[in-house]
């Protein structure tokens, strides 16, 4: 009996130590600051508190960024409706891919890759970095891809402004190194990365 209890405890301990896919809570699609107030607050920040973001906040943030707001259509526009972007989410506990359909963070690597997401010091310690990568097979025109990425990033800026969060979009990224660390498929290309967290007081 004692042995069984010990085995169960060991199993539970190993299960909690192992990060898996994260099923996010339903995004909250109402509330927030009025648009003109959010625009008044929109800005870039480069100092972040170490405090983690809740799963609810991550769900809301990702839905605002690139979730579905109509059948098969997104909160961000895309040229010819290519919807060519994937969003990787680098957290301390691992690297995840945002599955907007199922509202799940799919585990890509159980590794803290935040430091690889940009060349500025705050990137490694801020709680979350988004990495924007697009499918070059779906979208051949790089300029259009960057334009599409800009809309996603601005959605994140406005969500952050509305919620009192800090963010900055960043091009100062070693994209080859980051693509390698992620294990990005060859048909994908990284455009920009965006840090999100609480402002440092
Ligand atoms: C395409 C793009 C790339 C950027 N890259 C970086 C970057 O690598 N690092 C950074 O700290 N800020 C970066 N920024 C943020 C700009 O520096 C910032 O938007 C600008 O200084 C204006 O400040 P504001 O956003 O507070 O209005 C980038 C902005 C854009 C649009």
C-alpha cells in the first residue's frame, strides 16, 4: 500500500514538472479602455517587471493579436486574406505555438528561449516574447508580409495600452539564430518580435 502511494506521488511530481500544451481560458472579448484612450496610451516600453502574465491575459492578448473574430477571419487583416503568420510565444517555461482555432499554446520546446528573441537585455527577462513568422509559400511578397505583421503588432500595442501592459515591437533580432533555436521549418521566415509584460515601476 505504502509503495503504491509513493509511486503515485512520484508520478504526480514528474507530471507537474513536465510542461505540456496549455489550453488557454476563453478570451474575454468585452471591456477594455475606449479606443481613443488606448491610442492616447500607446507607446513602446523597454523596461519590464519580472511578474508573469496570467493565462487569461495571454489568451486575451493573443486573441487581440491574431485570433478569429468571424468564421475563419482574424482580428488582423492580411493581403489577399493569406493569413500567413504563425505566432510563437516564448515564456520562461518553454516555447509555444499559438493555435488560434483551439485557443491552445502548443508546446514546441521545453526550453527558455526568451534570450534568443532579441538582442536587447530586457528581452531575456521580460515574461513573454512573441515571435512573428510567416509562411513564404503562402505569401511570396516580403513587403506584404511585413505590412501584415504590422497590423498584428499594432493590435498587441492597443491591447497593452488598454490593459496597462508594456510592449515593444522589435526588429533588432538575430533571425537566423532564432529560427535555428525554434526549429523553424525552412518555408517560414521571421519578421519581427514583440516583448510584452508589466511595466517596471
Ligand atoms: C518595424 C519596427 C521595428 C522596431 N524595432 C525596434 C527594436 O528592435 N528595438 C526597440 O527597442 N524598438 C524598436 N522599435 C520601436 C520604435 O523604436 C518605436 O516605435 C519608436 O521609437 C517610437 O516610439 P513609440 O512606439 O513609443 O511611439 C521598432 C518599431 C518598428 C515599427
